[in-house]
């Protein structure tokens, strides 16, 4: 019992370390489950959507692009949009969720070019030139789209977006960087070294797409539009501030709040705790942030472009089509006194993002969500102290359970585990709903349940389960009969051993598949791969993987096979017979027959369970595998069904008859490689073929010696005996070429530069 108690305590410590906030990042399942629990909580919060009236998304949607033309639009059209927002309608703010990095001067430059050409034309008299010059000067202002756009921004609350990235490439201009002031004393500017220390975990992005300096000057403010995409492709977080070149830049929502309710820009106030920034404030608004300068988006509903704001419960923000705005077909109540964020839900502008609540949310809606969260004071954060508090409580509760489990039975242990897990869930949900704080939910559940399972399962059951799992795993690679033989002595860890590797591939399978319907093609693939697998299993092979219509297999692993080379070649011969039978059936239906290429190489390779944290497979790696793949590819060049390397031929001994095909140097290898074709078992080969092989070998000797005309003469004698030999056709073409263009330094080696 004392031993069990100590062991339980050790298990608790191990589980806590594995699931800790930093250790858990190395245990992928914990982070995956934690993201799932976060998504579950955010989806539950957003189940009853809260319609947000004060923020409207002006959507450059499909209909707008179809009606007004593809993006990018001319800036005078965007100016008209602003004139409508602030003229016919009384919008409070307009913010563009994209940058204007380059000037819109194409039409202006073109008109000036035409003007200069006409002014230089000597066939036009002076009076006419001056008239043309005046005419062009009159339309110049009409073509200055950037000036028209900037004029539309004058004396209006128009904000611009810009985007940081990690490329290091810069385009356009950034606004002035931010200065920070103490939240307890708004007149006290925080020193740069203090800011650097407190923002060491903030994102540093080197590149950016800003706005042209002229357009940036015309706007009242600008902010970045960045968001964070997690490894699973979901957007859960957005940064309030981004570092670039040691300077700090605010988000677009923060820029709006800095100026929206004041005639001058309000200072950004920061609240620091333990040398970390925990809150950024502007005016009456407070935005709590994590220590990396971001907060979790508190999605208020499913939202999206395809919801009707008035009638559908999923709608969060009203979407107004840009074309309807420009044409003035929008009720005034929709836009009057509203913050309007201009973005796009069209795939053309590529600003759609996957989120836990909706797989396609526009970037404008992400910005609207961040802005609404700050205004409402509902920013979701993970407190700086959460890690230590969670770990302390988790360790105390887990150690208490570990001590109790030693003295109670499995039913009471299960009840206590459920109570502890339920308590953890209740606390996490309560903190989320009341304080908008994100506590990790997966670690306590993982530790409590893991501890219970450890105590509930005996060592004998664990051992039996491991043995059964090993057999089940190898059942995917080897025949069931062999899988039953696999016991504890078989290791799934990597080891180096001599194996024979086989690659097979159907020739021109793409053209064959085009004659089949998808359903019939699936049946054909299953039948073809099943037949090949049966041949491999029949000769004791291990199927590594299927690669489309191709198969990779190997012998002498996981079980020992002294005749791995012979068995691999015999399997290849049977695979050819199986494909021949299938081809006869295809020919009867008027379809193209199948031809199979097989390559085999024997040698040392690393064999074992390999892969990533998320997926592993029992496989082989090494030069032997690569050579087998190259040899399979050479069957196309030599029009032979099977090719093997010299190592395989030597290991087969006299059990199988081979003929030499060539000596090659394949891509990626310096050393030459002798390749052979297996013809079959000695007792089963026709007498005339054995006699013809003597002539074939003489032809090869003459070829290697550089006696090309003699070799061609012997080849003709061989073909008269074996007229259907495709390899002979290959040599006939090669010898004719060599006779017409003799090489200077002949070594008998054929080089292949491609795979």
C-alpha cells in the first residue's frame, strides 16, 4: 500500500508536468483538447446571438463586384461610398479593413502620356495644341482618383487599416508609433526600456503593407488589421498592439476608440503588474490583454455574411452591400450614427477566416468583434496568475485523490473522479461567464481521469493490452497468421536490418482510369490492390503503404525471413500473373489492359514506428528504399515487368533465373547500379528461352565491350528466337544510335538524370 501511495504521487507529478501550460505544448493531444474545450465554451456563449446595432459592416460582396466591376475599384468610387456614408447618411465613423499601399494613378498617367504625345506632334498647329492642352488639364482633376478619395475624407472620421507580416517586405507608409502613459497617472509617459521589458512576449513582425503617405495624411487615424491563426487554422485571438522595429502600433478598433469620441487623440494608458501589461485603456474603455498583447475574441454569435440581421437569430452585425450603399438603397436607420467597417465577404478579396463559430467570417467582422468586445468590456483573457493558481490547486486536489484511491474501491474512486472533474468544469465556466477569464479545462480532467485509470487497471491487464495492441497494429501490415506470431520480443522501435524492398506501380493508370466511372474505378482499385496484397502476404511480405495505384512492401521485418530476397521476387512474379488475369478481363470489355512495373532492392534499412506526434506508421527508410523506388521507375525505360538490383539477384542464388539488363547510374547516386530481370524458376522456363539467353548474354558482352555492330548482329539473332521481347526493342534503338554516334569514352554505364 505504501508503494502504491508513492507510485500514485509520482504519477500525479508526471501527469501535472505533462499537462502544464508549457509542458503541454509538447503533448499535442492536450493542446488539441484545450482548443476543443475553448471552442465548446465560445460556441455555448455565442449560441444565442447578441445583435450589435452600433457597428455595421459595409460589404464589398459578390453582388457589388459583379455590378461595379472586379477589385480593385477606382478610388473615386470609394470616395462616392464615403460621400454616401457621411452625406446622404450620417455615419459616425468609416474604417477601411484593408490598406491602400499604392497610388491609383493609372488613368492619370495614361492621360498625361496621351497629352504629351499630342503636344509633340508637329502635324498639329500651335493653336490646336493649346486647345488640346487646356482640354487635358480640365479632365486631369477628374482622373486624379486619389485626390478625389482624399477630398472625400476631409473633415470626416475616416480610418485606414494596414497589415503587418513576417516577410520583411515593406510597402506604403505606417502612421506614427504609439506612446504609452501610466493608467494611474495619464501625464506620465512610460519609459522605452520599461515598455520593452513588459512587451517581450508581444509579436514582432518585420514587414508591412501600409498606406500611401498622401492617403494616410488625409485620414484621421489608422490601425493594424492583424489576427492570429492557430495551428488548426482557426482565428481565436487578435492583437491590440504589434511591435515593428522596436516601435508599437495599435489595432484599427483601438485607433477608432482613440479618436471617435474626442476632438484630439486620447492617450493610450497601460496598467502593469509584475512587469507585464495586463490592460490597455483609451478614454473610458478598458481592454484586458494576455501577456503576449492579445485577447481572445469573445464571439457574440455565429454571424457571417449569409444572415439576415432583422430575422435570423445567428446574425450579430448588420451587413450592408456596398453597391446598395453607393446607389442609396439603404434605409437611413441602418447607417445613421453607426461605426461602419468597410471590408469584403467575397472570396475574390481573400479576407475570409475560419473561426470556432463560423468557418467563413470576413476580416471586417473580426475587427467588429474586437471593437465590440472592447466597448462592452467583454475581452476574454487568461490572467497572468492563472498558471500558478491552476497548478497549485490541481496538484493539491490530485495528491488528495491519489491518497484516497489507495484505500477505496473502484466505484468510490470513480465517483470522486467525477466530482473533482465536475468541480473543475464548473469553476472554468463560471470564471468565463462572470469574469471573462479563460481557465484551462483539459489539464484537470486529464490528470483526474488519468489517475483513476492508472489505479483501476492492473499491471497484468496493461501488459495484455499492450501485447494485443502490438498484434493489432502489425495486422495492418502482415497477414493475420503472421500477426498472431508477433509477441513481446518484436520491437516497434527503429532498428537497422537487411530487408528486401518492393515498389510496384501501374503503367499509364491515369489514362486507364479515365474510361471508368468513379464507382467502377473504386471497385477496380480495390480489386487490383487486394490481389497485389494477397500475393505479398502469400510470400510473407509486409505491406508498408499504398500510394494511389502504387504499393510499397518489404520482407524480413518485423519477423525474420532468411529468404527475403527470393520471397520478394516470387511475390513480384505472382503479382504480374494476377495483373495479367485482370487485364484479360479488361480487354474483353474493350478497355486498355493493365501493365505493372515492379522494382526490388535488398540491403540495410531502418525499420520501425516512425512519424509525427499525431500519426505514426511501421515503415522502412534508407538508401535501400530509395533505390527500390528508382529501380521501379526504370521498368518504364526498359519495358520490363520486373527489375531487381544485383544484391537481390545474389541473395536469390540459383533459385531464380535472371538476365542482366544494364548497368545504370540513377539520379542522386554516384555509384553505378547493375539491374536484372527475373525470368522465373529454372524448372519452369522453356528450353528455347534458356538457349536464347546464351545469345542474349553474348550480345550484352559485345555491348559492354563497345562492339556495337557485333552486338546489334547478335541482337537480331536473339530476336528471331524471342520476337516479343520488349527489352530487345530498347537495345535495338540504343545500338543504332551508338553506331551512328559512337561515344568517346565508353564505360557501358547508362546515366539517368531524372527519377
